[in-house]
């Protein structure tokens, strides 16, 4: 049993937050959680790499502290098949990184009196005596290799989850849900699981789109750059207004683009919110954080899953079936055809409460009960 009762009269609760670096989605979806922690008077230390820090600095400036924690550095292949092979070959690297996280955390806790740990998909960040929350929307990890492989991966996933005090799932508890089978496995883990509702750093739009296309790129290389190159080549024939957000917060160079296209390496939350609300249509990856953002803003989208990333391929199918997004494969993607088909698509965008996480954060920091580990 781990007590989480905190005497707020002595000092501010100190919370260690660490998102995975597998794309920027894990980092951006932690932003509303960090905001709420600060609102509750907590001290927040973020363990991340330099790219994540650059992004978060745009949001929090000096309101939080940072400590360096190396990322996993996962890279994809140039096509679906090579991505499967690359991910399989990097599995040992992932296990090594998890072990290194465990050692890093032990040393960190010797120097800092941490009251709570919030880990977004970093399996090594738990410690005896410290309430540790694991955030994931993938209780059932999709491998793309069939049910037997999915079952083995789920068992491995649950063995890792058992080390934490509880699991927060950024999705609704009922159906239909944003992530479908990913967060609603037929077999649940034994640790406490709480559905905290979708996480988005963006508030709902107060204005409607006034024309234009917004492209949001994200995800590991080289697939991010491959998709960018494909789109830039086809944008030469597109005459409408375009804004391209590249998802590269540390970059200073910009690619050559047509005069009707504005390019940004990165857009902080306030600017991204304005861009999405102003756009008629968004083209993006099927990353779950992007899904949550676009659903929160009830924005029509064309989503293109990263080739070989089974989670995004499943999400694309799920979102298409719910008519929440129009989805296409990257292979054979033709911008003009995609725009025409999206115009004909009957979107049925849901209305979902995006504030459920606030209750979960408050009850973590100021609990009435204890968490069992």
C-alpha cells in the first residue's frame, strides 16, 4: 500500500512528469495535465530530452523545471514492411532503455523528494513508496501480426503495468470511444484503471473555418519527412491557401514551397488552436494525440496513418467506421483526389467532455483514500 495523503501546509507537492519521445504526441498530451498540476499549486519537474524540452518551453517557460532523460530514439523504415522489421530489431533497445530508466530514477529520487510520478508510456518510471501513474491509451497494443502476437504483447504490457500504482487511460469508459479496442481490451490488467477522458491542450473553437487547408506533420523519421515530401510535391498544383506545421520544434531551416503555402516548423498551443479553428480541413497523421485535438475542436480531417505503425492503421479504420475522420493510406496518396473524396464524406463528429482528467489529477494530489500497489 502506498499512501498518497499529502500535508499541503508544509510544502508544495513535487510531481515528476515524463512523456515518451516516440513522436511528440505523448509530450503534447501531457500539457493539460501539467497545467492542472500547476493550477493545484504543485511543483513540476519534467524528465525529457532536448526536443521535448523545446516544445514544452513554448507552453510553460519558467513555470516548470526540467531534468534530462534520454529518449528511446525509435526510427521507422521507408515503407510498411521495413518499419515492421525496424521495430522488431529495436525491441531489445527498448528493453535496455526501460532498464536505464529504472537506474536513472533511483538516482534522481536520492536527490529529490518526489511525491508523485506521472509516466506517459515510460515503463521504467516507478518506485516503491512513491505513487506512480502510467498513462496509456493502448491497453491492447496492436502489432499488425495477428491475434496471437497481440495476445503476447498484451501480457508483456500488463506485466509492466503491474509495477505502477494505477493506470490512466485518456479516453471515455463507454462506447463509442476514440481509441476503440486499444483502450477497451477484452481482458483488463489487475491494477486500478481509470478512464480520464480525452486529453487535449486545445479549447473548443469559437469561430468557424474561413477557408484553407492545414497540414500537421508528426511522428518518427524517416516517415515524417517522406510524407512531407509527398505533400510538398503535390501542393504545387493546389491553388488554395495552405499552412504546413512540420512538427520540428528545434529546426530553423524551411523547405521551398509555393507562394500560397505558409510553413512553420512548430506551432505552440495558442497558435495551433487558431490555425485549426481557421482551417476548413486538416490533413494529419493518425496519432492519437492529434485525434484527440481534432475531435476536441470538432474539425473535419483527412488522416493518413504512418505506414507500418499498426496502432495508427487500426485507429484509421476505427475513425472511418465512426465517420469521425476520412482516412487514406500513404501509398498512392493523391492530394486532389483526397480533397474531393473528403468533400463528399459524411462527417459525424462527436461531442465529448474533455475535462475529465481534472478530477483525476485533483484526486491524485489531494486524495481521500490510498492507492494500492
